[in-house]
């Protein structure tokens, strides 16, 4: 089997064939989760345990991505090859599907996805799809400021065919991410809930990042509209694409 795998790896076309063939070799699909921060890991693990326990989940962490992203207002060109390298690394280690869990790198993830044959999902695309069915006035609470502009652009792209176009109001829960990094989960949740409460006259509220989903119950206790999180939606969409 190792000799076959080595031969197939010699060309990109062979890799495509191998990737299409591999699921029949393993009853459990292998899903690579690629993280830019450790705080995203627990929520997505819980979502897989609840929504797709049959999947074999592997974790790939590059915790230099988040501080490097924060150094510039936009997504720096040198980020793109890094995401392609991470994607190819996951495929070389048997991934049948890939889910990125950090919201600040949408364009780099899209570029990497175009180069490979297996499903590659951005963190929030499934949540955005669900939000567009919830109403035309939508709110979003973020905890990582550098991600907000790219997420708003991704949402606008997802909503480009909607008539009338939805209105998105995004707010930053100041200090929430810093609290979470200090392991102050309650402080994080309180700040996210307060930011959500400031969003008036919306039909639904999205919690922007995988890590923000920890605040779901706290937010639900303070607002009456539906609250959407990305991990559960992402698991459901990736499962549908792998098992179709």
C-alpha cells in the first residue's frame, strides 16, 4: 500500500485519483481541522462529536497565523502560499475533507481550495447560508477585530444574489478574545452577550468565530432572536459534501 501511495503522489493528476479512491479504503472519513488559534479547537471538536461522530478528526495548528494576520489591515500576499501548504499537508496525511476554523483568512482559503480536489470549507460559509434564510436584517458579533472586514466581505459575496439585499450590522465585543486567552470563559461570554444585546432590530445574530460559540447560552439569555454559530453548521455542510 505504501508503494502504491508513493507512486500516486508523483503527479497532481495522480493525487486527484488517489483522493477520489481513498474513502473506499477507510470507512471513517478523515477530516483535517486547520487552526490558527487553540481557542477554536474545543468548539469544533464538540460539534463533530454531536453532529458527525463517525468522522476521524485530525488537528493541524499553526498559531503564528493569528499574530501575523494582526500585523496588517488586509490579508498579506505571503499568507496565500502558507494556506496552500497547510492544505496540501492535510491531503498528504490522508484528509478526505478540510475545515479551516479561523475567520480572518477567507481569500487565502478560497485560493487553496481551488488547487485541490477534496472539499475545503471556510469557517463561516455554512453559517452565512443559514443566516440568509433567517431574515434581511442580520447582526454579527466578532471578537477578533482584524477578521471583521474580511468576514463582512465574505458575507456580502454570499448574499450577492439576494433580493432585497440583507443588511448586516457587525459589532466587536471589546476584550472578549483577550479574556478567553486568559482562560476567563465567563468574562468572554459576558462581553459577547453585551455586544449582542446592543444589536437592535435584527432578525438573527451570528457569533462570528468558532471560539465565540462558547457564548451561545449567555447570548440566548439576553436576546430573543435566533442565534447562529459556525461549528454546527460547518460540520453539517462538510458531512453532506463528503457523503453525497
